C-alpha cells in the first residue's frame, strides 16, 4: 500500500490533500459557528422571555389584582397567537392558584423549549406568578442554515485557494521539475545501454531517481577525467619517449653520415677513374637524400610539438626563388625538363619574413615537381598584390608531371603518405615534404592549395602577406672566408670519441692547412687544455668518461688563460634544446653533423684569434 501511495502522481496527492483539508476545515468552521450561535441563541431567548414577561405583567397586573380570569385568558390567547415562538403562558395568584393559561405546557426535559418563571410584583408586593415557555425550533433551524452556509463558503474558498495554489505550484515548481527530470533521465539514457522508463513513478520519486542518475553520471565523468588524465600522462610519456628516440636516432644516424659524406667529399678531390667518380657522386647524392629525409622527420617532430618559431628578417623573394631553382637546374637538365621562373617583383624588392621556411617550402614543392615530372616544363611564379601597408605574395609551382588523383588530394598532406604506395619505391622519399610545408605555411599564416588531375600535372600554390622592408637597411649576406696563413698556424683541439669522425675531421681541416690535435673524451680535453695552448676547441657532446657539456664547464673553471679559448660544439645533436644547453655551459658556437665544410670554415675562421667573450657572431652563423 505504501509503495502504491508513493507511486501516485503529485497532482493526485495534492488534490486528495486539498480535499481532506477542505473537509476538516469546513466541518471545524461549521462547529465553531454552531457553538457561537447557540450561545447567542440562549442569550436571545432569555431576553425575549424577559421582554414577554414585562409586557404581559404590565398588561395583566390589574386583572391579576382583581382576578379577572376571562380577561386574563383573552390577553394570553392574543399573546400566544401573535408570537408563534411563545407556546405556553400560565398566570397564578399569590397563593399559587391558577388564574389563566394559554397553549400547551411543554415537557420538563424538552430541549427545544425554554421556560421562564417569575413573580408578579407591584410596589414591592407580590400579587402572583407567571410561567412562560418559548420554542427554539425556528431559531435552531436558522442556526443550522447559517452553519451550512458557512461550511459551503469555507469549502468553496478553500477549494478555490487550493486550485489556485495548485496551478501556481504546477507552473512554478512541478512543470520545471518535470522538465529537469526528463533532462536528467535523458542523461541516464545516454549513459546506459537501456533507457529507463520512469513514467510509473511520481514526480518526487522521479526527482530522487534523477538525483541518483546525476550522481552516477558525475561519478562516471570523474572516472573518465581520471582516465583522460592517465591517458594524457601516458601520451606525454610516449611523446617524451618519441622525442628521446628521435634525438637518439638522429645522433646515431648523423654520426656515420658525417663519416660517409666527409669521406665522399675527400674522395671527390682525389684522382679517380671515371667509373669511380660516377659511383662517388651517386653515393654522395644518396647520402644527401638520406640526410634530407632524416631532417624532414626531425622538422616534422618539431612542428608537431609546436617548437618551431618564425624568424622574420629582410629578404628578396626573387633571389630566394632563383636560389631554389639553381638547386634543381642540373637534375632538371638531365631529365630534359625546362625550369621557368616569372615574377612581377624586382630582384631588389625586399620583404620582412622567414626566408628559411619559405625556402624550405619552395624546395619541397620544386623538388616534388622535378621528381614526378619526366618531361615538359616546370614553372615557378611570384605575383604580388599591395593591400594597405602590406603586400600579399602568391607563390605558384606548376608542373606537367604525373598528377594526383582528386580523391587523394587531402590525404597527401598527412605525414608519411604518398598518393600511390609504389611511388616510394619508384621515386624515393618518405612522404614528409608536403606535410612539413603545410605546417610551416600555417605557422607563417598561409595555406597550401593543390589543384591537380591524374596524368595532367599539378599546381601547388600558397599566399603570404608580408610587410615591405626598408632596402636601405638590408644587411649583406655573410660570405665564406678563406683561412689566412696566420689562422692556419693556430693550433686547434678536436675532441671526438669516434676514430672515423676524427679521421674525417682531421683530413678535411688539413686540406685547408689547419693544425689539429685530438682528444678522445672530455677528460682528455680538460687535461690537454691544462698542459697546452690552443686557439680553438671543436667539442663533441656525447662521449664516454666525460661528455662535452661537462668538459666545457671544467674548462671554463680553469685559472689560466685557456679558460677563455672559444669552444664550438660539433655534434650530431641538433635540437634547439641542445643548442641552449651548449650556450648555458659556456660554448660559443654550434656545428651540426654531418659537417657542412663551408659552414665549418666560416665558424673556424671567425673564432680563430678571438676569445670566449666575443660572442656577437652566434646569431649570424647558427
């Protein structure tokens, strides 16, 4: 029964409660009115009896004195006939003898009559007595009628008030409550495979269920948050592991690549047969291709971690484009491809932008065009459009190559994806160039647009809005230098744990006349600095016994003048973090492996003859 009562809807409970309260209050109000009017009736009857007694006693006093019975009877009959409530009148003399009466005497215990007995006196002397009986039926009927009216009015008022309160409560409370319940229960329906059916429940029971649902959903949400935090932590750990893996693999690959490329550079200057020179050139191109793919992976890793910043400086878009075209001119000529360049800009027109990233994008686009075009023409064009104080430059690379299926245009911007899996075997490459280019353009505020048809060639274009540079303030490019006899006579300490890398570095430096001593690790380097004088230290970072960073710190702690010797990192560690660490321990410059001989000559020739405080060049050559 209790369970059934709880399941009843609130409106039914409310109506039952209002009806019960109305019944009780109406009955109570009627009884209160009845009691009040009964008291009023008693007072009224008593006053009427006194009034009748006074009127009759004054009228009948002479007849009582003379004991004129006929006249007394006439007066009493007239009195009872004119007053319906007066049902009985009796007059006796002073001796108690009945003189006259009218009406029928009531029973002694009749509750519907009221009796009144008084003596008749005149000037203080008793002449007789009078008994009056008054009927209460009419007065009680009036009271019952009043009570019924009061009950009806009370019930109607309470019902109206109840209905008003119900509709007000329904509008302000029940209806919003039902909507909240439905929304909360809908959450439960999303959280559970089986949607609950709460229609048989009352509003309060549904609200209680909704609270349970909300608690359950919040608990599930907290569980999901904990899972997400755990997944985030695992992802961060995985990303850290990935970064460490990429850094380690980069170092491990660059170290032998330095030996390979260095050996090939040395062999190119030797007297070789035509066949040997051909194989040497082939091996060098393959090694450079492998190095470019490694750089692509590292670049994408940096872009994916949002660790690439825009380095804006003045540059000439025309000169940049011409330099990129020059990189592929020999390869295009071997395939019979015509490289065309058009621009509405003058070669001296300069803008503020990141020339390095723009060069990388153009190199990727033009390299793909040459790779996937067997014959015909490849064109690179630059158009400009002035917008207020800025200029929008449009770069377009168009080729007559194999083209791309329109259904695969979106996918080729993903890393390690090519439009045809067989392309990596036929044309080479890791499918990183376009993904890197698209991310680089996004950093600079541009976007790569592709328009291509299979077998009809491709058009790659992008736009960048740049600010024109003040040509009067343009810095001249840094030109390579040739070591002087004085610089060649200065001793250099090469700190390298790999014998093959030692051999390559010593051989390359010897070609340019430098005097080189070697140390196999950081401990030997510190000892050599204590015992000898050197003009420059070329320091590897990852070495046994003591690494390059610790060795640099120890050298800077020396008390003699050797602590001011310039130290240049020469390592396969290429990240920005590695560069910052090198500078933080007192290194002066940074060279990456595989070594670019021209870059190495620039750095060495600058630092020979300088000391540790002369650090102004780092921003130019790093």
